[in-house]
C-alpha cells in the first residue's frame, strides 16, 4: 500500500481519537442522573410537610410549659422546662396505664385477627371453595362500613338493658355484662377484630394470588395437599404480607380512639383517658397543648419501639432459618 495512503489513514484515525465530544452530551448525562430525584422530590416535600414538620413541632412544644403568675389574670408566659413534661407524663398513672392497657389488648387481639384473616384468605384461595365472590364480599363488608357506624352498632349490642346478645346469653344461664371493667378490653377488641379482619384478609389473599401456581402443582405431585400445602407452601410465601399487616395492626392498635369513645355512651365506667390518644385529647380540651404534645411524642416512641422491634425480631428469626 502506498505510504501516502497509510499516512492519511493515520491522520484520520488521530483526528477521530481527538474529536471533541458532541455538544451537550455531558449535560444530558447529568440531567438523566438527576431525573430520579425529580420524581422523588414531590413525595419528599409532601412527607416533610405532613410528617416530619409536625413531629419536629410536637417535640419542640413538649419542651415548654405555660406559667401563670399572681391570680392568673395576666397572660401566661411560655417557659422552657426541658424534659420536665416527660417526667410528669411518665409519673401520671392514668397515662401509663392507658399505654399498658392498649399494649395488652394488642397482644391478644392482633394475633387473633390476623389468624382469622389468614384462614379466610386460605379458604378463598382454595380451589374447591364455593361462592368465593359472595364470601369475599361478606368478609370485607365490615371494613367498608364507616368505623363510627360500626362502633354505634356494637354499642347498641353491648348495652345491658337492650342488648340481644345479653338477653340470649341470659336464657342459657350466662349473665354477661359487656360494659363491665373486666369485659371492656374484650368488647373493644371484638369491635376491632370485626372491623379489620376483612381488610387484612384482602391483603393476604392478594399476596396468595401472586404465588406462582407451579409451586402448588409441584407440591401436589409430591402428595402435599390441603392444609399441608397451605402450611408448607402458601403461608411461607406470603410471609412479607403477614409482616406488613402485623406492623399496620400494631400501629393502628396504639392509635385506638374511636371505639372507646363511642363505648362511653353505654359504659360510663370507661374513663376519659382509657387510651393514650384519649389522654392527649383531654389535655387539648384543657388548653394544655404542651402536655398533649408530650403525650403524643411518647406514644410515637412506643409505636416506633413496638413496630421496629417486631420487624427486627422477624428479620433475625428469618436469617436464623
């Protein structure tokens, strides 16, 4: 090949190697790298405004207290008291008792509710269950009813003088007062179970629908059918859904408010600070917003400890297996 051809080819390759990048290529790459953050920005702003800002403000308010001087005719002054509001709230026996009461109700009610939801979801997922759509609607219907209406209905069923449940039990020699001090936690727990079992059933049933059918077919070929199939194949596959519904149930139980408030109409012995939320609401009604913020922050800490403690326990147990 002539030398001139070789030299021209070398010059061409050198120019190609030294060719500048296309205008704007770097800017386009940088723009693409920041694109995900642009999609996350609206959620981040909304989360900061609706969640982080109120939490920070509540923590700030809990560090102050209103001080009144003289005969109380002068406007109160807001003074920094540090953690004194927290020590006062923890020394309040009614408030600490409300936290313990709610936790004990959750220890019993949440496993029962999720157990029923799991059984119903497995029955709906079975091949030979008749009238699946009818049963699915019937189980989910209590959740579709507004909580206030459901609470009023159960209050009527619990009221000793007109309750058909009390009268039916009295005919067989059982005299039960669903509004007594010993029965109130069970009565409220029953209201929660009735209202939320259907919701959790739908969540678990949706997770069961996502399980590939090949797993069940392979297990059936090996002779694993019925409840053995559910125990060894289906339940382990919906473990994430069970964890999620448990965490949501723990959070909802700690925020218990509607059912006890409605029960007070038929159970005067139910105190106004029966749950932590009710205790905080009492402080708001008394214009003691700093004490209400303190109780709200303490309740948030309890929810954090219970929910994340449960998730940590589940993750450790899953890693051990």
